[in-house]
């Protein structure tokens, strides 16, 4: 070998050895027995390796405690049951008004199906670029995993948008796979929509209306979810029924619940259910029925 080339290679190896010493160590494998729920986190900031951290104290919600969302509950439970049985199931997008139980419903299906091997991995929007790697990480596990993205929405050009779209276009919902994506959002199409985009709609001779390319691009991501569940603001009667259910769950007597109805009505138009429960009962609670 040419002496100059050999010297250059030796120096390159020394530089690489120094660089490797500066890099963070690879993340330790997750402790799968530590919890039924995990968070995907990057402690070193952008560019660092991510790791799955077990959630030590899970916010548990029982399916029976969620009222006035029976159609959405029934469809999500059926889809999740299919999934844990190893059958075909859909990625799910839960959209609608805040405080209507979207996130709570996802927590409740985890609580119901965890004994059958269901696990949940919460991923922040900014970390969705690592979604393909995350899917690969759990591919050989026997458990069934829900990748949960809470309060999901994108601005134009965000990198996580394309990563999520790529995974949804792939085979995560096919038979034999062990990963599904459940996402909640206040935006039906996950992207901001402007009045100007209405001008791009085309009218055909037969009277039909077709969206323009910009609108088509925005709705293309949400359409890749196989199951949409829509949530709507509660009527006053539904709202009062939910407040009463949570007061019972905290051990409040029926007589006190009846007396609290007037206070609950005052909270109805300006607060979430959780805040209303606090107001009418004096109980300090976690967020229980809202995002």
C-alpha cells in the first residue's frame, strides 16, 4: 500500500474514533414489563437517538365511565378488539370539539385490552419523523401496539406530515402487523384551512364541485386513516349526565349531585367537563373527559 495512503487512512480512523467517543451511547432496550404505556422521547434534542420510556403512573379511564359517546366507543372498541385478535383493523382519526372525550376514549381502550397484550406508545408530533424506525423497533414483539398522537395538527411543510403519510400508506394495518396509529385532533383534515382555498374549487357542467390541488393535498392525509370518529359538543342534558357520572365516580352522594346541577349549568357554556366537576364538587382532579 502506498505509504501516504496508509498514513491518511490511519489518521481518518483516529478521527472517527474520537468522534464516536463524543456520540451518545445507543439507547437501552425498553423494559417492556415495566408498563403498558410508553413515551417516545429524545433527551438530546433534534438529531439524537430516541428511546421508549415506560409510563409509571398511567391515567386510567374505564370504558364504563365515558358517557354520551356510545357510537364512537362501540366502533373504537370493535376496531381495537379486532386488532388484539390479530385480525384486520384500521388506523383511527378521532376529530371534533375539545373536551368531548377523544383522548379519554383511547386511554379507556388501553385499560380494557392491556390484559390481552395491547400496549400504547405516545409520540409527539415533532418526533413523527422517526415513526418508521419506531415501527421497526416493535416489529418483532408479540404485543400489539397503538402509536398514539394526541392533539395532532400540522402546518405546511412540517417533516412529520410526510413521515406519517408514508407509514399510513404502508402496511401498518395489514394482517400480521402489530402496529396501528390512533390520533386525535381538533382539525378534521389535520392542516389549517383558509378562505382563499375555496377559490380553487372547480364547478363542472353537471353541477358537481371538485376541490383544487391544494385542498386535495390537505385532505389526503386524513383520508388515509381507515376509520374516522367524529365528536360533537354536548347538549346540556348530555353534559349534565356526564358531570353526574364523574361526581358518582368520586363518591359524591346523589343528593349532593342534584344540588350541584345549578352550578354545573353555569359552567356549561364556558368550561370543560373537568373544570365543571371541580367547580361543583370542590374536588381536585386530573383532566378526565377532555384532551
